[in-house]
C-alpha cells in the first residue's frame, strides 16, 4: 500500500458560495448539525456490525456506540464512533466529493423554496452542516480494512482542505468541531442531551454523553404489534408527549407496499375545547426525527391525532403546502384513515362498552370524517351510534333493522325518528314512550348535516323529527275524525287565535294526555338548524309558519267546543293556554306571550 503523504487541495471551484450560504440561510436550524453527524456515525456503526456478522470484519467486536465529547476549554465538540472508518480514498470520495455534492444539491433545492422557514425537515445536508456552528472541522478516521492507514482531514470552511496520515489504532471515526463563539451553547451537556433526545432518541445504537447512554433505543413502532402490551403503548405515548392524559385508542401502522410506512398514531383524550388544536404527528426517517406537527399527512377531521410516523416515502425538503398536494402523501393519508376506521370498527365488535366511551368523546370527529370521506363511512357505518329516549346508545343499523317494517312513510321509506336532545321534549316523549315508538336523540351541532349525509348514503331511509310533519306514527289512524268535524273545530279555534304566522290543524294523538304541540316541516327545521350552526346561534327563529297541532282526542279540545256557545271567555282562555302549552313544550314561549300565560295560570289558581 502506498504511504500517504500530507496533501493540500481545494474542495470545488464553487465552494466559496456554498458554506456561507449554509451558515447564513440555515441560521434558525443550527440544531440539525448534531442530528446529521450522529446519523452518519450511526450508519457507520451499523455497517461494521453487518460486516462482522458476514465475517468480512475480522477484528475484535467492539461495544458498538456513538460518543459525544464536549470540551469547553478547547471549545471543541467531538462525535466519535467505532464504526467501519474511512481510508484516504474514501475520505476523498465521500467527504470531498459525495458529501460536498449532497450539500450543494441541498442548497440548490433550498434556494428554490419560497417559504424556507416552512421547509419539511432540512434533511440531508449531512457532514457539511458542521460549518453552521464551527469555523474548523477535523476528521480522524481509521478503516476496518486490514493494514489501512489512519487519516486526518481538516478544513476551515473555505475552499481548502488538508489531508495527512495520523496515528490511530482503534477502528472508527472522530469528527471534531471547533465551535464558533456564537454557538457555545452546543458545548453544554444539557443542550447536547436535549438534542439527542429530540433527534436521535430512537436510534438502535447507544449514544453516550459523559459515559451515560442518552437515547432510548429502537422505537416501539419497529416491534411486532402482537408482542406489545397496552401498557407499553401508553408508556410510549407518554414518552412522546409528556403530561398527556391516557389516549382513547391507538393504531399501529406497518406496511411496505405501495409505500413504506411504520408508526403509531394515538387519538388523545380531549379535556378542553382548546385540545382540538393540539394534534401533533412527528415524522421520522429511519428512526431519526425530522419534523413535528405534520398535519399534512392526515385529513382535517383527524387533525387532533398524535403520534409518530417513520417513512422514507414522505417527501422532505419541500414546503408544507407542496407536501399536502403530493400524490404519495395523499396515499399515506388515505391509508391512515382506513386503518383508523378499521380500528374503531374492531373495538365496536370486540368491546362495545369501550367503544361507547370513545364515541361519547369523539363522535363529532367521526361524523365529520364520514361526511368528508365516504370510504371512512363505509368502513365504519356499522358503528354509527345514537342515543335513544332511555339515554342508551344504539347502533343506527340495528335501529333500522328493528324498525324497518314499523315506521314506513308514504314513499315506502323506513322512517328514522329523532328528537333534538337540546330541546324540552317532555310532551312528545310521553307519547312516544307510551306507545313504545323507538326514537333517537340528536345532540351534536353537526347532526343536521350528518343525517342529511346518511339519507344520501342510505336511500331507503328517511330521518324525521318526531314532532315534524313527516311523523304520522304518533297519530291515531283508527280514531273516527271526519273532515266536517275538523272544519267545525278549526272555525272555533281560529276565532280565538289572532296570529297570521300560525297555521292550525287537528289530529287525533295516540295519547289523550298531550293537548297540543307545534309541528314544523322537516325540511324547514333542518334548514333552521344548519343556519343556526353556521351563525353560531342556538335559535334562528322560524323560516315559515308554525303549525299548531291540536289533539282532537283531548278533553280540553272538547271543552272548547262546549264552552264556545255558552262561555266564550272560558273557551278563549282554554284555546290560548293550549297554544301556549305547545310553544312552551317546544321551548319557544318567550316575552309577552310567556307573561300572558303566567297571568292566566295565576288567575285560575286564585279562583281555586
């Protein structure tokens, strides 16, 4: 082997522009230098380990590790590995040519990105990231190859470098950075430890600082899900996100086709309204942290998701807006949605009690997801739940199956009866319970949109509020009530009610105890609820005439007809009370109308 002599040379004719750009442009990203150097050291160690397993490296097997050595007196930071090392030719190839070309390519891409602070990862700058924090960098390396000469390489960040032989007996590489005055923080133990934990915590090779192993080692997402206990998933979540409550559930991702993706995603427990904005997906590449808050890989309805993804197929060194539109990112996002839906469905099938607890916390997100993504709905449609009047959660599919032959409308569609949980439904609830009419409760601001969506997906059903014009089930179709009788009653009642915005109709209720109720057209009701939701108001008023429905079987209605000819004042008072009771039951009796109703009640009570 030819003996190495001291050699001085130039890196490249274009180097003058490269290193100043690295120092200036990437000022806010100086931390990544340690990530890049530790990653290179880790790769060298793993390669030597593989060569030892194959019998190519015949030397004594070391305790594989990467060591970080700060020296405040000398103002140096050394990254030491006992990996495969480099020969003089390899230093010329990998440091002077390949690493330099890689850095040059990185900077060329960086210049093209408009929003450089929003760049994903700043990944791949490699060895030359050293010059962000150092004014001189030295490499001392000895290759694993038999009889190889140890080499010393040095550069001050200009176009020049020095390459010469050096005395070194152990196989491996030392990279020593002479730290700039404004970068002395990187000589502090706490700061180095912080960066190792952030960027290199999950590398499988030990990373030591002051004889202490700092990194955790291989991440949980690399292990077989069948071998992992729930407690381990929860512990890993707390390690990723200290201080968080126990997650509701998680999904372990492992796929290698049509893209490579591993990771664990958690649905967090949402305690406060502000929690909806705390989602955080951390991105890793080969166990090395690259970026966090990666909302671009999940749809809007999963923006609260937290966890870690490791994938070489997610584009790096692009802006977040470019990432969102990338076809590979879209495929990964669709895969995540599918896996979350499958996980929820499996919990529904295997542990209904746990699923109900999850549904109570995140049903708004699930409903939003169904509306946004029909594939998500198709995977999860069996697990869509509503509360019933008894406040028990029931599956929509189960409800439809139980009632498909009971609640049929004029279009031969199966009616799904519901009431708004936010309203006072005492009167109508009594009729429904008395006649064993199963009714669901809506309780979320998104439910008006959600039931519209469900009707489009299941064209053989129709949602109808139990107090709407679509619900004929609460009426007694067998009760003898002629058109002539209805005409007579309508003339009497309209005589005492002077309200142009009120339409009066008469129906025989199945229950005699409820004298009257307001019934609104279903389409108008939904329009009001959607508008109220968009405007952020609970009640937007009515877009049409209210329909006062009088129970033709009610004893009060009979008294009105009796007193109309003998005591019109008493008849009028009963009519007004029946009207106000209907408005009161619907939560719409307010202002002067409420005051008038209370006065009449007090008068009747005083009469005893």
